């Protein structure tokens, strides 16, 4: 999925949680959500950099370790409050990539 889609989804998550008073508004949380998109830096090591038919879970080295990323994201969500939104951002990123693959591949 494209980066603007990830950013829009992260913004919806953040302001949705803020709207229902689940969290207090802090800029660091929003920065942590957006920084989860840095997982896409592994696309720079591929030729071509963007290929709509490529499966990121098979082609990119940071996405290949999706089980480890999910595990550590869950740890940050439940045990370490300042990085909880990094975990939420990584989980949403992987979820959107999974939805993209299911829609456009086989």
C-alpha cells in the first residue's frame, strides 16, 4: 500500500482514540505512529523501488520478519507506554500491507 494510505490510517487511529478520550493528546504519540512507516525503507534496496505486483512479505527484508515485528509490537503496546503507538503503527502497517496483498495478489 502507498505511504499516504498508511499515514491517513494512522491519523484516523490516533484521532479516533483521542476523540473517544481513550488517550490524551501528545505529539510524541503521533510521531511514533508516523515513524512506524519507516519499515518501508527496505523498499530502497529493491529494484525497482516500487512494484505493485511484488509481495512485500516475501521480497523485503524488514517485512519478511513479520512474526517478530508483531511480537515486539504487542510487547510495546502492553508494557511500555511511550512506545505503544510505535507498536500500533507497525501493526496497522502490516495489516494494511496484508489487505493490499489479499486484494491484488491471487
